[in-house]
């Protein structure tokens, strides 16, 4: 069956492949990989391009300040105040807000948005689960006081500061409940329909999405303030060198994920520059300890040896040209409580001794899945070479990002090298996924690698509940060192986000709270 490409998409694609290599004045053209997109629904989206762009499609009650991301400010909410007890907040919504559909944004939409996240129980639902919300109790914790006032209560032993941080995460985007209720299928809260569409009040809305080809945003005419550009076209371009040529020749305005060599070569070119933004993204190697096809995966000796088989300096300096820094703990620099301990270095002899004492035989074979894009594919080759020197055979399987994520969530892998980005700017965002896994609990990273850790999970909850800032930092420092010493996670790098941008593009910004540009301020000369 042939799929008809929507007419607008066809016209835009034609417009950016003309001989004169000029993109339309009212359209920002972004070249990158769209292969990671599984869903555009904020209750489900958990991939770089889709989840990172939720900030351009939806509002949360509160949001990180763009200039000072460690501070939270109003978004859909105009203000908030403590509720009747120490475990509730009352939010007052800004007046006159509308979704792209024209429907008003009300307390009903806030309640529906949070309820559907918890009851759908998709990948990012564990973030709102930090509040102690479950499918059974969430209804009783959300109360409409009036059309513009909503009271949120939480049973978890955490303070209001952490609650506000959690509510700034992309999963807390407010959806148009009236619109979604028109598209419910078998009690799915409109999830099937929303996977390829949008229902928000952000600066843009989804106009068209053709999987593996293109994603088009159009300006939301009801947004306040209005975005400067009419359209944004994301083109799926699988090859990094092709992305570089597109932005260099003017066929694209922005290009992501070019790789170290491609970014370096652009530094000397005219008409384009490489913008560098802070990123709270760490890169790690992980072993699936529950995979019974390879017993070595559950052996702590493998975890310990692996820490000495990563050529941190070579990967950071030589392979990645210093664009990724060495970082060996699960909390990235920039988050409160992050430590910068770097106790590990590349030491094959030490690793061999550990493997021998741990009973791991030479020639042990381990499958490694990675995203088939830089830097993952490049780093995977470096890991394969360094592990081979200790007689560990890493068999690399490069896959499109969506396949990598699907296999990880289904526990169908032996090892993986991938990334984790902070969902909100509080240390709990990473601790609650790397260091928390309990029976029938949320789908954290520890759960995905089947690492059962009841005692460490208690420590993670205790850190979240601690109200004294200095004591809280100390608890997170202890957690980081504990996982650094012995866990199936080998954290290796922290990234700086590099983006190639044409010189005529103005107002492009991003901060440590996100992984994609804020599109509402972007214009073209």
C-alpha cells in the first residue's frame, strides 16, 4: 500500500531542495535523525527528538527559567501556594489561555493530563510516580477548586520544592482533555491518536508526521506570545556527513548529531557556526543482569573489570575531540549534589586480574546494542577494541534508536551503551532511575537491567525525603559512590550539546533543562 505524503510536507520538502539552496523564510529546516521517535504523546514520549520538543508543543504548570534553569517560574500556572497540609499545593492558572484547538485551558485539563500519565503507565510515568501517585490513588489526589484553580496532593514523603521540579518535566505537559476525549479508543485516554499528533498550548502544534521521513510543526495561533516562525520542518537525514552538507549549503538551517569530525570541520566554514549548549546528559555502559543466556552479566567481577576497560581519556580527547568530558557518576555536573570523582582509568592488566579472580573465562562473548548514530557507534567500536585486550568479546549491534529503546524496555539485550538526560533539575531525577528498583515499582533504568536493589532503593527514597539541603547533598554523594563502586552501570561521559546553525538564524537558545532548541524565539534574516 502506498502512503501519500501530505501536500504541505511535499511542498516544504521541494522548497528546501531547490537549486538556489535557500530554505523558506517562514520555515526553520532542521536536519537530524527521527528514527528514535516512538510517540509524540507526553505521557509516552521518552526519546530525544520527541521528548525534547514537548517544550515547544505543551505547557507545564511550572517551567525552568531559560536564563537561570535552576530556578522555576510560572508556565500555565500564574501562581501557587501551600495547600491545607504539608503535602499539597494549590495552583492558579493564567487567565485566557487556549490550546491550539481553541479550547480553553482549565483545571479539568490539568487533572486529566496527570491522571492519564499515571493510568497509562508508559515509560515516563515513573516521574509522576515519585509523588506517590498510583492508578488506584491518583484521582483522590487531584481536586478541582474552580475552573482556574486546582489542588494537587501527594502521599510521598517529599517536599514541595521537589514536587515543583517534578512538575516541570516534559511528562507533566498539559493536554487538551476535550479534544483527546473525542479520540479515545478502548480506554486509552487518546494515546493511539496522540502518538502522531499534538494537543497542547505551546508555541507550536504538530501539522504532519510521516514516520522515518519528516515531522512538521506549525505555529499555534493561540499561543502567548506567538512564535516568530510559521513552520518548523524536521527532516530525517540518517547520515551525519549529509546533514553537514545540508546545513553548509543552506538546504537546512540547523543540524544535530554530526559527530566530532564533522563539527570540527564546520568551525572554519563561512555562513554557519557551531553553537555549544550545556547538557545534563550522561553516557553509560550497562549490563542486563537478568539475561540468563550469559551468566557473566550478573557477576560483579564483570562490572568492576568493565570500569577499567573503558579508555576514558582516549574516547573523550582523541575520538570525540573534547566535546564530551569524562564523568563517572550518575549525577551530571550542574545538578545539586553531583560529585566529580574519577577513580577509574584504562588499565587492562587490572581488569584481567579482576576477571580471573571472578571466574569469568577468556573469550566470554557479550552482545552490545547501540544507536547507529554518532557518538554511540564510534564509542562502541572503541569499547569493542579495549574489551578485546582483556579477552572479552563485545559483539556490537548498531540499531535505530527506537529499536534500541524498545529492546531495552523489554529486557531483550545483554549490554547497552546509551545516554540518560535529566528530566528535571533535581538530583532525584537521576537517582530515582539509576538507584531505584522495587517489586511492582516504576520502570526505571535499574528495572530495565533487572537489578533488584531494595536497600539502595530505600537510600534513594531517604535522599528524596531529606529537607536539609546539605544533608541531602551528602546522601546523594553516598549513593553516587556506592553505585560507582559496584553496580551494572559504568558511567563514562557527560556531553556538551553541539548544534550546527546557519548564521542567518537568530534567537536560537537552549539550556541544561532540555535537549532541543526553544523554537518560539527563533527567527531568520
